[in-house]
C-alpha cells in the first residue's frame, strides 16, 4: 500500500520569506511524486513532479521540490513567497501503476501574509 | 491543447433524488478518466477510473456509479442520493499508457444533498 503524509494542516509565512510545505511518503518500489495546488472552489493544478534523475525538481510559479530517498520526503519549497501563493497544496505519490491511482495527502493550507 | 469540462459547478439536491455529473475531455484520444471526491476541502478519494469505453473500475463501495459511453465522456451517477454524498467532485484525466503522467483536473462540482 502507498501513503502520503502532510504533517502540517496550515503553514503561515510572510511575503518575501522562503516557504516549505512538507511531504513524506511510503510506496513499494520507485516513487512517482507530484505536487498540486488548489485555489478555492477550483480543481487541482499540477505544479511539479519527480520521476527520476535530479533530486531537485523545478516547477511552475517558481516552486521547487527536493526528493530525499533516505528520508522518504518530497518537500515543496519556494525562495520568496508571494501573497498569491496562498492556496491548498497537495502532495501525491504513486508506484508503477496507472496515473490516477495516486494517493493524495490531506493537503496543507498555505497563507502568505503581506 | 487539451481541455477538460465538468458541469454543473454547483448542485443542490434533495435526499433520494437522482444525480448525473458529466465530464468531457477535448484535444486528446483514449485518455484515462477518473472521478474523485474531496470532503471538506481536504484530501481526495478516488471513486472510479476508466481506461476505455465501457471499462469502469470502482475503488470504494458506495451509492454512486460511473459510466463512459464515449471515449472522452465520463459520467457520475446515483439513483438515490444520500446526505453523505455531499462533497466536491472532481473529474480528471491522464495520458493512457504513460505511468509517469500527471493528472489534469476539471474545475469541480460542489454537491450539497439536503
């Protein structure tokens, strides 16, 4: 079985400060890892993914994530937060199966204050 | 480019009434299609997925059913809604036969069963 943990329900940062949204996972075999963002009353939007290769993955809107195999983590980061980054962020993991059979975390609400 | 349409955006239905939510994808062929439910703005639960016309896999036993009458059409239905069916329903698609592909989500339907 595969699982994802997002240990923080809420992350608050000041605009211009770096942000980190944490994610740890459990999966058999090599993981496929994803981050999605959801704005109020909308569907999820893809931010970035790790499949293989460089452990630091760069994605949309200046976000990046670092894959750490030994810690089974895939934390989302951004060097300088914007108020417009405020949203709900989901981490997802999948083993070598159909894309939709991803397991999603419960989400972390990011609030960036001016 | 590919687009996904999901409607209606909001729906209020009485207990015991039927349900039909529709999702269509444009700009791609033979996509994998999915229905998710998101409760209280948090984690996503995979309800159904389909790898082809008439091929439906159910992930959880429930009061809902899904159908795929055409390649790019996916319908979520119920004969009699329950209060517990309330939630935010998301349709998604991914490229078939590509195990590392991301999900593309529709804009969601907020269903309130009263």
